[in-house]
């Protein structure tokens, strides 16, 4: 590499002796630094900066040298300077985040920010920046400080709640949301509901994991809201009714919502909600509260909350706004509520279902496995691709994954269903960019990362691990999903500590072209009815193969 770089530099100078060749000088410096000639490399970076003190690449390499010499303050000072000229430079962001993640790094950041350390917007910007590169704990610290300086900023509290979700700190996220709603009770969504109305639902509730808020309904020990549910009415939205009276609500037509892979409609046909950015963020906060309640199983509080906030979103193309993700989770939960078994049995140990948003379709369903009623308990990891699990990745969904995994007890049964986002986005784009020669290679590499992590988790936690196929819901990506699932089956079957639940054929129509109509829901996720296929698959296994493990 050194010889090639030197030769390139010689050729450039031969063509134009006046050319400073700064980019090549920096590349040569990188090679020299990596080969051990650090002082010579730093001299090259210095010469470049003497000609152009704002050269972002030279500054970044200079900062890395300071990091290696245990001088984080100087390194951070330089990186902050680079951000002014190149705010979206990924290498600069990554290097800065590494410094902040190190022991004492947050104090170094506060010291180098100077007056900006007392600026809510500056701290919120830094929190967002470093979160993407795995500095999640430090991001929480910055968001809390930004919120303390600007307590009315809904976008800060929303981002902080999402960051707490990454930590799997749901109780704290909900307490923060409720506190914000109480402190700013007069805030409204247009002419619709207020924060005060939302906060009032939680009066007197100290513990969101309290038995009374959860299934099953136990007379005298349960919240009355657990006797209500939500029915999704196509082309209308959510309707709250008493359990047992769902049939009284008209629910004809299609429940499909816009596909995440589909293009936006023409502007003339778009129905953009008449809310400003603060109102949208506030509505997103309320949507997220519904999502959290569903994930932790406090389902008694969902119907009254939906009843309050539904009117503000009904009839608008929320999927075309900045809060489309929060809205999608809300709509998903609203459609799943009616499929929770009723009456819900009093049962013992369940199976933990670890997955992206598709795991919610299984949440709180009951499987009869060899005569034992077995609940499916969601372990949601938002937005995770299998690709994020590779060793060098620092993207925050990987933090979320390991934080959620840490909440699953030793010896448990765990069902995994990741990979849909890889099929929808990652693999296709990687092939288009030339990273892989074809879809098959991209799928193979992705699954290897996925299964390597599952094997490690099995060995560490003594889990009985099952893997199900990727949901073949989207028409646009179904062929990629088929390739993924075919290779997933082959690769899982070859690993003795993993068990593949082969339900793919049952998910599709007889010709294999479409998702079976029985399992359609919102155009993105499968209906909970598909868990009957999981039940059949478990019952094809030997009874002892379906049990939790013991040490």
C-alpha cells in the first residue's frame, strides 16, 4: 500500500509539479501511520493543514493521533471543529462517539463544548449524533440535560424516550412521558386531546408492571380497563368496546395500511395532517406510550389511551409525516388488541419472542404445546437488521438487542424472527452497490452473522432457541424473503443447538405467490392467527425438545 501510494503521488507531481496533492498526501500519511511511522505521518498531516487549516480529512487523522496519545481533549476539540465544516461526515462522527464512550468521555465533551454545554439545542444535537454510533448511555445523559434546559421541548422528550427504549428501560420511559404530560397539561394536538387528558389516565399508578394491569383478569385485583379492547375498523380506525362485544362493530373491507416499500401518492391525493412539528412530536409521544404499554403487557391501560388519542390521527396520511414510525407501531398495536385471547388463562412459563416489529404479532398469544398452555412474551428490538449484529457494528439497534436479551432468564425458551428489514432494505441495496455479487451471497453473509450470535447466546445463557422464517408479507420483497428463508432453513438445520420452525409453506397461498389471506393484517405485519402454524410446528417436535433447559 505504501509503494502504490508513493507511486501515485510521484505520477501526480510529474503531471503537475505545482499540485499540492493534499488528498494523496493524507492517504500516504494514513499508510505510514498504520505501518508504524507515526511521526512522519503526522508531519504530512501538518503540512496539509498549513496549506488548508480547514481540511476535514487531515484534521480527522490528526485527531486520531491525539486519541492514540491519550489526549482526548485535543482530539475532541479538533473533531468538533471538523463537524462545523462537515456535519455529516460519518468517520468524524464515529471517532467523536468513540471518545465520548470512553471512561470520562462525557466530561471531556462538556469541557470542550464550552458555552454550548449550556445550550439545549447543542446538547440534543450531540445526543442524536453519538447515539447512532453506540454511545447510548451518554446520549441519555445529554438528552436529560437538554430537556432540563428546555423543559417544554417535546422533540427532546420524544428522543429521550426512544433512547430509553434502546436500554429496555420501559418503566423509566413511561414515567418520563407521564411526567411531561402532567407538567405541560395544556399542550394539545390541534383542537383534539391534551396532555392533561393523557396524564389523568395514570393517576394513582406507581408500577406499570403491576399485576392488576396485566392479563389475565382476576376479580378484585385487576384494572377495569382490562375488560375493554380495541377493534380496528378499516378506512376508519380504532374503536374501543367491551370484550365480548367486538362483533357489534362493523369491520368490513381491507385493513391494509400503506406498504413501507410503496411510493408516496401524488401530492394532490395526500392528506397531510394540519399539525406543526411540535404537535406531531407530541402525538408521536402518545403513540409510543401505547406501544410501550403493549410490549410490557400493561394492556388494561391501552383502550382508554387509544380512546383519547385516536381522533387526532384518524383520516390523515400520518405515514407521510416525520412520525410515520411511531404511527405505524400505534396502528399495529390497535389491530392486535382484538386478537388477545379472552378469557386469558392463568398460566406458567412462556416462550420469549425476540424480533423486530413482527414479533408484536405473536405477543400475548397462547400456544397449546403438548397439552401445556404457553404464552408468547414479546422481546421487541426496534429496527434491528441481522447485519447490525456483525462484530464491528456500533449502530444503536445492536445495543437495543443485547439490552433486551439481558432481560431474558437463563434456561428460557426463545423464538427469534429477525431478517425482514434485511430483505426489505439492506441486502438489495448492498447488491446494487456491488458489495455482493448477487442476492444469495448477501443473504448467506447476513445469516451467518445472525446465527453466530444465536449460538453464542445459547452457550452463554443455556437457552432453548428456535428460529422462524421471515414474514413474507410485502409483495415487493417476497422473492428475496423466499431466498432468505430457504437458506435460513438450511443453515439453522445444520446447527445442533438451534431448531428451525418450518412454517413458510403454510404462510403462503397454494401456488406460493402471495401471503395466505388468513394471515393478512395491515399490509406489513402478519395477523396473530399465524401462531397456529407455530403451534403445529412445536407439536411436531418431541415434547422434551420444547421444554426450557435446566443447568
